[in-house]
C-alpha cells in the first residue's frame, strides 16, 4: 500500500454538500458552507475542458476562477473531475490541484453522456483502467485525492473491489452512493452496503443517498459506521439542513425552518450570484423554485416562475411572495 502523504483537511461538520450539476454553483456552495456544510464539492468538471484552457492559464491571460468559479470562503474546497484519458488526466490534475484542497474523482455519474465516454460510473466495470487512473491522480496531485462511487452497473457487485484498488493506490477518502447505474435515482439506496464498505477499508467513508433530515443523518452514521455523510437533493430545497444536522448531532434538538427564513436564504443566494458570471438566469429560477418547495401556497408561484428568464422579475416575484407570507 502506498503511503499517503497528503493529509485531508479538517472538516468543520459531519455533513457534506453533494456535488450536483446545475445546482451546486459557487453561490449555492457558499450558502451551504455558511449554514455549516463540512465540505463543498464543485459540480463534475471535464478533464478535457481543463486541459483546453492550459495555454491561456500558462500565459496568464486567464485565471482559473474564470473557468471554475469558487471563493476562498468555500474552503476546504473539493474540485470534482471526470474523464479517463490518462494523459489528459495527468495534465488536468497538475493544472487544478494547486487551487483545490481536495481532488475528487467521479465514478458515480450514471448519465449516458458521461458513461458513453468511459467515464463516471461506467469505470466501475474496468478495474485495470481504474487502477491506472487512481495512480495518475495520486502521483500528479499535490492535494489528497478522493473518490465518489456507486455500487455497480446492474448489480451491487463492484464497489468493494474498486474501493480496495483505491486504497492500494493512495486514495484518501471514498464517498459511496449505494445505488447501481441501472437504478439511476429509483428505489432506495441500500445503506447496508455502506456498512459493508466501511468494514472493508481503513480510509474515511462518506455515506450518501436519501438523507432528508437530521434524524436520517444520525441513523446513517449509527447504522453504517460511516465517518461523514453527504447530502444532495434534500439540501437543494433546504440548505438550512446543515445547521439542523449540526445542531441535532450536538444537542439532540434542532429548529424548524419557517418559510420566511427559507426565502431569506434565497435572497442571500441571489446576492452571491452577482459575484459569478457562470450562473445563468435559468439556474437562478430553478433555485427559486427549489427554495419554495414545501412553502404553503408556493405551487402557483412555481408555475408562474416557469416562463421567466430575467433575474429582476424572479427577484420581484420572490419578494412579493415573501410579503404575502
Ligand atoms: C441534479 C443532480 C446533479 C448531480 N450531479 C452530480 C455531479 O456533478 N457529480 C457527482 O458526483 N454526483 C452528482 N449527483 C449525485 C449526487 O451527488 C448524490 O450522489 C445523489 O443525489 C444521492 O444523494 P441524495 O440522495 O442526497 O440526493 C447529482 C445528483 C443530482 C440530483
């Protein structure tokens, strides 16, 4: 086993924000960080896209933050990569690792546009290539490398072997979403597999899948023995969940969040979006719809928001709704 010289940073909370393409933009990550997320991870980023920017970065005509937007306040920040061409991977890791605190590698994405490139979760069935990928990542990164996986392709039969290879190659932490590619997001994630994984590796394990409340978080930690949890969809409609989880784990109690407070969270998010060029009005609209999930009387608002594409109108509609509460 390779010696791990690159230590993981310390995490201020047990619950991490899951990477979610189209949702976890830098403004949303910052908000979750402020609400107590222990770690935030960028959306998956193509190694080819990073390498394509190499010349501009070298000539100092562009800064990395023009391609992958983030702020110092998000740290520790994990940058997630996907792609399996080893030469590209080596270059991309060398470019990106000085800026990240952690490099995360995606072997969990089931989307056909990713798996058809022999990337994401498709790699679960390629142990030899996977070993080379891990070696390339670890040898060329100046920061710890972590991994995010699913359980298998059509059956949950790949994760233990891949995790073992990961550990042998010096991967520092593993996030496990115990669903197969075939399952997509259907059915339930099988937390008993997280327990199995935790029992078979020595690196920290991050359990992921279907956490919707502080109680779920505690249950996953207790039932599986995992070291941390990662929360995705539930955080997208309630970023306050991180505060609730932290309070619950510390005191056994947490505050319910009123609709008004939730909307205030949206207005903070909106303020942060103004710092980033990459966040499109359509994403802001989607976040507005997410933030109103579970608010009484918001169904009509969400219907009305559907056709709106300018941020001022979105803001006005959200303010009017806030006043009506
Ligand atoms: C809209 C969406 C986008 C996602 N994008 C990514 C991604 O970029 N990288 C990744 O590793 N996982 C991605 N995921 C998977 C989540 O990180 C997480 O593993 C999954 O949603 C299960 O956690 P949850 O039940 O808490 O949502 C995405 C999930 C959703 C719903």
